[in-house]
């Protein structure tokens, strides 16, 4: 079952996988129903979560109901507890890159959000756009969500500049990436072309770098004010376990 799940994730194109997941989710959620683990996004509980990963699978990380991973659940808890994302009486303009299924419908239905999604390929994107050449005016959005996108972008400097450009003064951008916090500097090597070798080194064959701790300073060099939010240190240990969060994951909360 584990190998079959891995094969499906690695061989089916993502747009098709997104559509198939709408059928599979209710079946998975019913099969794994229990009370050991809880997805904070929808409040449903399960006896365990599903494995997920490419070359290196992680056990107990993919929620059967929302298909959220650790980073999605951590972001949800942060937005709910530390911001007015869900409660603001003033409508906020939100730009969401590569929208995750875990969030898409929930954010779309938020009455206090003027919500736009964008991506080059996702069927969930309102606007098909290149992150390095966005078709949006300067200072357009109050909130930008761009999670696990920049590691795919060869010119991430240009992408960061575009994100900064379209964010309103005083606005907030959350720019999560896979990050090796033991690395001082970001690692990239374009001479590695074998897909299997790239997957082993970079985590996925289509990742172009492994970000180190210098990621935050690169964002600052673009103009962002960056808060390195180690939010799992502010959450009760029992909730980290119950929600299956990644202890020590940093949320890059960026302001203009």
C-alpha cells in the first residue's frame, strides 16, 4: 500500500492528481477514522495520517481529509492564532500562489477575503502567470501566500522582487520553503542533471536548490522585513504531536 501510494504520487501529473483526490479523500478519511491525530484545518481525527514524500517518504504526515502536510497545518494554526486573517472586519486582498487543496475552498469562501489564486499550471489558478513576471499592479495585495514555490524557480531573486513589488506597504507575505536549518548557505548545483540524483540531493527532482539559513537575509536584501517565526516553540508539545507538525520549522513572515 505504501509503495502504491508513492508510485501514484510520483507518476500521475499533478493537475490530474488534484482532480482524483476529490474522489479519494472521503474514502481515505472514512477508512482511517480514529482519535489519535487531528487535522486542525477541518477538526477531523484519525487513527493515523498517510505517508508522503518522493525519494524519502515521511510517515504519518498527509491528512486523509484535507490532504494537508505539516507545513499547511502549521500555517493554519499560525494564521488562526496570531493574525486577523479569518476575523478581520476589513476585506483583505489575498494573492495565493500554487493554491493548496487544503486551503483553496476554505479561503475562497472567506467573506473577508478578496481572494486570487495564481500559478502557471494548477487547475485551481484564477490567473495563469509566471512568478518572475506577474501581471499585477504595484502595491496590490494585503497578503501573499507563496509556499514551497521558490525552490522550483531558477531566478528566485526576480521572483522575490516581484512578490515585494505587488505587496502593499504594510502588507504581509508568508514565503515558506523546504529548508535545511543546519546549512548556513543555500546550495545549488545545475551540473547535476540526473533526475534520481537530483531527487536524492534536493528532495525532489524539480527542486533547484536547498535553502539554508541565509534565505532570510536574501529576503531582507530584497526589501522585506522578515520575522523568523519558530512557531512550534509557542505551541503546546501535545498539540505538535496531535497535529503532526514538524518541530522547529520556521515560518518566514515578511512585511513591506
